[in-house]
C-alpha cells in the first residue's frame, strides 16, 4: 500500500485526490492550511489536516505538491528530505536556483520527481517526441479573471504548459525572443531549438477559450476536455508506476525538463525587459 499525501486542496489538488481514489489508491492524507477557515472544507472522503507536521509524522511514500507556486520549493524540499517521491504541479518552483537545488536533493536521496505538465499525455497526434524542421505553433487563450490573484500575477508560469510542450516536441531551447503586451496578459514567444523552432502565443485576457497546435501550417492538436481529463489520470498513474520501480514514462516531465521551463520563463522576462534575444 502506497501512502500518498496531497498538499493543497484547491481545484487541482481535489482533481488529483479524486483521480487517485478512482485508480484504487486508498491510503491518502490531504493537507491544506485553509482547512476550516472561511468555510473552506473540501468535500473529499479522505482524512484532511491543516498541520503539515501531521503529514511528516505519517511518513508518506509519495507527496503531491498542489499549493500556489510560491510554496512549491519548501514543501518539495521537505518531502525529499523525508525520503518521499514528489510530484509538483507546474511550475516546478519560482526560480531556476530553487529547481536546481531540488534536483540535487532528488539525486542525493534517490527518489523520483516529476512536474505536472500533462499535455504530452493528451497530444496523441505527436506520439513520441517529434524532431523535425517544421515550426510548431501553439496558442493558449484563457480568461484568468476569476482565478485567485496569486495565479493571475504569474501568466507565464500558469500558461507554461505550452512552453513545456514545445520542449517535448522539439527538445531544449537554445535561444528565445519574447514580447509582452497588455500589462503581461499577452505574450508572443519565439523559441529556437537545436533543429527546429516553436512559436508560442499566450493570452490571459477576456475572450473564448482556445488551445491549439499547428506543425508546418497543418492542425496537429486541439484541446479536448475529456482527453485532457484522462491525461491527468494517465500522468499520475505513470508517476506512481515510476515510484514503484516500473520504469520512467518518457511523457512525464522530469526535474531537469521542468527546470529548463523555469529557465525559459526567466529568459522571457529578461528578453522583454531588455528588448533582446536571450541565449539559454
């Protein structure tokens, strides 16, 4: 029996708990500092605490970090020190330095770490990694008006699924140029990989929901809610399999790959602030 702790029981944390229960995982413990405050009581059939110390005393085998990004590093670092495998919701952390420290800790403790970029489990037309010469164009438009304020202030982090997808398709980014508009609500990002290019458009303002991908001018992917819901389950199942010694699914986002995405985010800010192409 695998003991799984879930830190953060907002929308994504509750999604993961429900998926775990559907997958037959029953030894679960939820932790959220808001529990009992202002009427926040998640409707979940698992034990829930507001005390992190109770989680560590429970000695979980796996920890899911689903709190806002500013809290990712501290919880993940504590979990790794406790010898737990760690699944972190995106982005991995708020700085590349935090990411690299977590990667060092994972290597030292010999545990697994993955970050929640589930699109490779959704983007079936691409199959395995596709390295070619055609430019990948991806778009993500979504109204963040009803999102909690801490997420609205981090458009690049919250919409970094598309950045991770570009790296999954074409490999690491060598250099980039980014252009920020509408007070950070709209980003145009041009990525240069070793053998190809990606063009990423992100828009967090009002308007219709849109997530698509094109390769060489041909539609290659379009967001589908049912397929995306299944992707979350497939991703979590693949991670638990890796924790149980069944091998690493290439669609999982590793610590190294997630740290690279955080570096891309930092480079986007540098590019738009200094009006220059940034080499990674």
